[in-house]
């Protein structure tokens, strides 16, 4: 597994439009570097995101289900997404929110249900953050050292199927480090 | 290029939770079918979306740029997304909005700039639709018959680079039909 | 029932404002064609949307109720809307969201209630997608082949009345194909 | 032209769920009355909204254009909407916002352009109200006494065409009072 090293090219040389535009135009990633932008060493790579999505899709195909799969990075920002042909449209948002929820609270979304029902401690938490998902299908993605590098959200079938597909994605990421 | 035919398996057999959950669990797409959900025959497939993204990434690599690439279907709904390592975080939303804008107005987003400057006809159009993007980088995706099947949005570098990468994605989709 | 065939007239002849404006001004749909824009063959037509709304209104008049009725197309985008005189203002949004929910999950919204109560599988799903509606009144619209071409959402009375009016709209669409 | 008289049936007899639900179930509009809800005498009726939409569509057909047409009432709330087959998806929101803008500022949206360019008095106003539209296509709807009863927004072609179609809708409403 290629591990990206951190690199930050200070490309914003000025504060005006011209300097900014020029900096972007001049941007030339070094050979072997992740590019002109900031890339956090503990973040999920595009390669790993693809591995996670493919593993989730493979699980869905075994299940005979149609899934939306979203990957967010360690910052909770969308990294990759794929919707299988015929998968629910409403699950686009649910998959993305599952991934953001998992990373936002550093736990699988399946752990949120009991805590958020009426009478429980976090009752109503789902309306924060522009919508959290409080049922299963969001799982953390970790590197070989157990450090969280992102999260995966899967939506498109029963919660059990969603969870299984998301876990398949997370397992594939772990596997990739070996 | 495999062209998916429309298929809808009526899986909603009842009205209660159990029936709903059971229906989803029982969903078994027929062999060779796109699944249990609705898939519009004139819509972009996941395979084509991947082809478009890969072509845009390849172009970005030739440019030495780092891009966010978003694909929406013919209904303007997110189909696939990929962010290259180190690409701008703000470009996640820009790439998605570029794709939605292109499909929403059935034209490349580059055509909106001159029309939306102060004094021009569509000045201010960008604040509608929860944000349209009025500079280049959103391109239509068409099938072999010239029918729009979706759109691609690319963001992460200069507009010229964004446009070139988006057009590479669109060209790859056209090529795939041959 | 007139069935529209897909047609796309490439009207974007240039890249500047003038070309854009000119292209739109020059747009002349062919006789018998749906126009210069993209029209998906599997999408609901304006004629069918009107038929659905009129049938829902007729049902509401039989009920002595006042309804908001929304129609979305197969992509989940608003196609038509009508609010009867005196109908609830809050039901504008509810009707639209009911239609979008039904299409987003390819099922009547009435099937979501039991699944989304505390303790059930999809508890909290209503906060996704900028708000889903998890009670009845959203129904799918299908063509003669059973393919989903859109959805109808009705809001303004008891759920039972809303459902009955929405189903009347859906039935009228089916009837129109005969 | 039937003029609706104001009627307000106090249907909310209590503050609890049961009373509310019961009130809705018991709602029986009087014969000839606009219903159980509040209907403002100075508001546009569904009949008039339909007349306005049909007139705008007829104008669009003469133009050879494809339009989205939205009608809001005197309170700025969506009353009716229709999207012609093949009309721009992004124009759904633009048409609705044009109507809301016209009623929100009690003037045609075409009057906002000059006031909102850089240097002008209302520069930036378009980002308020969740998005105003500051180009033509939104027109006021008035009754025979010149009182504003709503507004129409049309989007889908050049601004000149949009304006002409919106004005056709407004003229038809005036005509209907004769």
C-alpha cells in the first residue's frame, strides 16, 4: 500500500486574485508527490477509497442489493461516491450522511439508535449537523495502526445489508495495509 | 458498452414495517438486470460514470493538477464522485454544483459566465438552485445518439484545466459507445 | 395518450453570452416534438401530471377536503403543483416532500411510518434529504409497463384522506395509458 | 369570474393532538365555500392560477420555447406550478424564485437588475431571502382593482421571452375579471 507523505505547497503567495490565479496556474506537483494541495498523512487516499467502494459493491452484488456508497476522509469531507444502477435516490444523501455521522462521532452509526430514542441521552441528536443518520450503515475506516482515516456510509437496502456492505468496505481498507 | 434495459421489480408487497423490511430483504435482481430499483434507460450507468471519472483523472495527471470530479445522472442526482489526494476541499461542492448546473441548463457551465456578469441578461442567476456555478468545468454527458444522460463537473485548478478535464470525461463517455 | 419520444436539439452553438442567448432565442422545437430541451422518454409528461392533479382534486372535492398536490418526475424534480383555495400553507412543502420521498425510495410514503418510529430500523430517516415525509400521502406514478415515471404527493387533510387523493391521482395516470 | 369570499372555519378547537386530528377529520367545507381553511379574499384562486399558467404556456408555444411557470399567492406562497416537457431543470427554482421576488418586492423582477449591479443601491440583494432573482420573468398578478393578489414567475428561455410569457399570464388574470 502506497502511503502518501504529507506535502503542502504554499501556493497562495498573495492575497489578491491575480496571485491566487497565478499560483493555481503554476501549480506543478513534484514527481511522486500527492500534488500542490495539502494532503494529510493520516487521511484516506483515493486508492483506498476505491478499494472500499469496490468491496462494498461486491458485497452488495452477493446480497443482490443496490447500494449508494460514500467515503469521507478524516476531516469528514466527501472523498468518493458511487451509486449502483437502480439504487434509491434518497440513499445518495443517506449514504453521505452515514459516513459523515460515523466520522463526526467516531463510531459506527448503528451505535446511535439506542442513544437517540425518546428518553435516551442523545434524543434529538439527529437534527444537528444538518442531519445525522442514527441507524446502521456508517462505519469507520482505519489504517493498520488503528487510526481513523475516514468513514464509509452505505444505503440502499435493509439496515443489516447496509451494515454488512459498509463493514466489507472497512475490512478491505484494513486488508490493503497488509 | 453494455446498455441496461429498464427494469422495475415491484418489491413493495405490503404496507407495514415488516413488509417493507421483508420486501427489501427479498429483493433479488434478475440475472442481467440492473436491480430491483428503477433505472431509467436514458440514464448514465455506474460503468460509464467510472469511465468519465477515470478519463478526467488521467487528464488531470497529464496536467499535473488535482481535481474533484462529480457525475450526475439525467435527473441531476449524484451518481459518482472522486477527489484526488490533495485536491481542494471547497472544490467538492463546486464540482458537484458544476455537474448539476450543466444538467440543469443543458449546457456547459462555461457558457454562463458572460451571461451572468453585471449588466448581462442573467446577472445573479448563480444564487438560484442553492447555488449554480457560472464558470467553466461542468460539461454534459451524452450517449451515442446525442441524448443527454448526465453531466460531469470538475474543480481543482484553473478554469481552463477544469474544462479540459471535464471535456476529457465527456469524450470518454462518447467513445465508450463506439 | 400521447407518448413523447426523446428529442434533443443541440442548441448550444457557441460559448459566449451572445451565442447562448441567440441559441435560446433560435430554439424551435420540431412539430410534434417535446421541444429543444432534454425530455426523458420514461419521464412523466405535463399532460399526465395534469391528469394526476385533476384526479386528486376531484377526490378531495368528494371528500370535502382542501389539498396541496405535487408531482415530481422520474428524477425527483418538481413537474407540477396545485394548491386548492384555503389549503394549508405548510402543506406546500409537505406535498412536495411526499412526492420526492416516494420517488427517492420507490415506495409509498405510508410504508415509512412503522419503519421510522423509535426502536424501528429506520428511526430518524426523516432528517435526511433535507426532510423526508414518513407518513402517507406520497405515491408512485407508473406507466402501463409498471415503470416508475414520477410520484405524487398530497397534503392537506387526515393522512387517510391524503393517501386516498394521492392514490386517485396515481390511478388516473394508469388509466390514461389505456 | 367567481370571487371567493373570505371564510375561516375555526377548526383548531383545542391544542392537543387529538383535537387537532379530530378537527381535520371533521372538516366539512360549506357548499360554495372555499373550504375549511383560511382563504384570504385578496388572494389568487386556483382557477386564476390555472388561467395564468395556461396563458403563459400558450405564449411559450407561440414562441417555440419551453417554460417553467410558477404562481405564488399574495402571501408569496407557491400556489401552482407547471413545467413543460423538456424545460430546464434549473428553471424550476428560478421560476419559483422569480414569482417570490416579484411579490416580495411588489415589482417586476426586471426592475431589479440595474439596482443590484456593483455600485448600485441594492448591490447584493439577490443573496437574501434564500435567493432572489434579479432579472426579468417575474411579474405581479393583480385583480380588477389593481390590488396585488400574487405573482407569476417564468423561466426557460431568454429573459425577453420569459418576460413576455409572464406578462401574458398576468394579462390573462386581468382579463378574467372582465
